[in-house]
C-alpha cells in the first residue's frame, strides 16, 4: 500500500522557528529575534489572549455560536451578507475551500512566480494543475494587469497576492478589475489580502458589489498576531454563498480561534500600533540597510544581499532569523519581517555587518 503519486507535490517551506534555531546553534532562545515568517512582533492582542483563556472552559463544545457571531461581525464590517464570509483554518484553509468549490480534476490554475507556495499546493491537492505568471525582477516586480494577462490561458483560478509575498508590491483595484474583465466567465480571481491591513489602499472587497468572479482572502495571522490559532476568511460573491456548506470541513475554525478573532477585531489599538510600527520599520530598512530594497506594502521588506543562503546563515549565527528567498526562486534575496523598533534596528545593524567587506 502506498499513497497516490505525490511526486508533483511540493513541501511547504516555513520560516524557521526560534526554538529550532536556538537548539541547533546552542543559543538562548531569548537572545534570538525571528523576522522570518511575517508574524506580529507584539504578539496577539491582549484582548484576544484573554478571550482564549476564557474560551478554554468551553472547549468541549463545537463552535457553533462563536462561528456564527464572528461571521456576522465580519459581514457587518465589510458590508456583505453573512453567507459571503467563509471562515477557515487559517487563510490556507480558505484557499482549500476555494479550490474545492471550483476545480474539477485536470483544471488548471495560474499562480505568481515568485509567490506564495500554498496556491499551487492547494490546487494539486484538489487534482488541479498549476501554471505560473512571472513577477519580474527586471521590472521591479511590478504587478499590472499585463503581468497576469500575458500568461493567462483560460485557467479556472487566477491568484493575485496584494500586497504580494515576498516582494511587498501590490495591484491597483483598476488592474484587478481589468484582470477579472479580461479573463473568461469561468475564471475565479482570488485576491489574497493576507497583508491588506498594512497597505494604504482600498480592499478588493468593494469589487464584489457588482461581480461574481472575485473572491478575497484575509487572515488573522498577520496584523492580529494570531498565526498560532489558525483563523482566516474568504469573502465570496453572493452567488457563491451556498457552496460553503458543501465544501467546508466541519468546524475548521475552532471555538478558541473564533473567540480570539471576535476580541481581536475590537482591539483597534493593537492593530494600529502594529501597522504604524511596520510603516516605521519599512522606512527604517529602506534608509539604513546597506542593500537594495523594494518599496513594500506589507509587514516585511525584500532586500538583495548577494548569496542569500550564506547571508541568512551568518545572520542566524548572530541571533537574527530572516527568510532566505531561495525557495521563492530568489536566491539573491532575503525577506525581513518588520519587528519592533529595537528588533528592526538590531536586524539592520547585524545585516550591515554581515554585508560589509
Ligand atoms: C500568511 C499568508 C497567508 C495566510 O496564512 P494563514 O496563516 O494560513 O492565514 C496567505 N497568503 C499569503 C501570501 C501569506 O503570506
């Protein structure tokens, strides 16, 4: 007995964890700074922590009321119907629901290269095939309608990441609209706004008002600091609403996740502090890093450092973990998450020392 042929399936490469690196290098975890996974440097909102503690006692029941409450709250915030909000086990879980709701075996999807690995993985899990559009470094990773449409060939799903991981670039709403207009009626445009809160730009959710071919992805993992509880959601066209009940894993968003999400949404101070610090950190990195960077709309900055693997290893020995972008197909770049001010200053100063001849 063997699993099915998984040879075309890739393994998700996560940023390295503090404990893992500390153990390997014999360092004290408290001396390490992890700026490799675009996590929130301030931790979760204190209100969410309290909600998680309070929810511990109701962990015996399935999350029915909390799921309904969170869906309704999000629907209110976005001005959509509750049925248009699809909660999932992280944004990644929602990507699975969208693939499950659309793909027939052999259907093809179009993903950015470089880009977020899970789009292709999720499509393959659902027996889809994967084609790529090129986000070109020669063009400073510009994200325009042509970037996508030049490589579009009737795919069933087109994934747009805005802001884009790992470059930090974003699509204008006009470009997203043009892509949705120019692609076929059978093509769903998924706009992944995992970093949407960090961009000073409107969400693509407003485009759903008069379209049935765009879905938007959001997550609690980044600005809300809840990556560890696994909570994300999609906002889908009204026409798609009833598909959720047919494709979702029952209770994939846990009681603890839903309660945490409800509280996090009320903590504007935590979200504002997070966004303001990320804006500060981006500027600080552009200005003080002795390496070329690209303007970013996310909570991270891409920097060109030469041999990224060597630089990331050396930086790690100095206690700063960043993301070597070799697995994104950018072996000369590292991606540095915006930390607290102290963490960001330390990362920049250590990186500059590593880079100095
Ligand atoms: C982090 C991230 C997500 C979602 O992550 P989850 O933790 O599963 O919510 C989705 N897309 C991109 C581009 C990301 O960087």
